[in-house]
């Protein structure tokens, strides 16, 4: 049983590290260590939940629901609003997603966890390079200022 759990948490660490490296490479506040710890923590909580509910009629979903809520608060702390707009939404979404990857690892859903990690890296790397059709709102605001 220990080795099954060990493989699950090591997989969570590796997948969290892949996303964390991408974030670290781009200089984001939630980088390698943060994403690894979130993924690892979610995996461990999922394993604990399964162990606690083992042999009982208790719901496995209780701790999972609390992971989603708790990580939502963590992600909310990454969002900053200032006069230039809102920053950190992608970081918050990444934190939330990494916790789901950790939960999948903790539940032994390796194909789901790996495919989600691949898609997430694609979104973070490739979609970020696509041109934005209308730019950012502050760019339009500054352009309109020049014409007044």
C-alpha cells in the first residue's frame, strides 16, 4: 500500500514541477516550489480522504470538495487589482488546475493527470503567444487619451 501511495505522490510532484517550471521560466510568482507543493498537497489530501473513508459509508468527496474550496482561496490571493487592470488571473487559474492534477494523482488517475498537464502546458505556452484581437483594455484607454 505504501508504494502505491508513494508512486501517486511522486507523480504529483513531477507533474506539478512541469507546470511550475513553465511558470518559473516566465517569472511568475507562483513558480516551481509553489506548484509542486500545491500538487503534492492535493494528492496527499486525496489519499488521506480515501484512507479515512475506507471500509465505511462515509463520502470520499468531502475532503475533495474542501481542496477545491481551499485552493480557490489560495488562488484568490494571487489576483491583484490596480489602476492598470487585474493581474494574476492566469496564476490563480493555474493554482486551481494544479490542485486538480494533484487530486487525480492521489486518486490514481494517472492518464487524466498526465493528459491534463500536457494540455495545461500547451495552454500556458502556445495560447499565450497568440495575438489578442483587441489588445488589453488599458492599451485602448491610453490610445483614446492621446486623441483628446
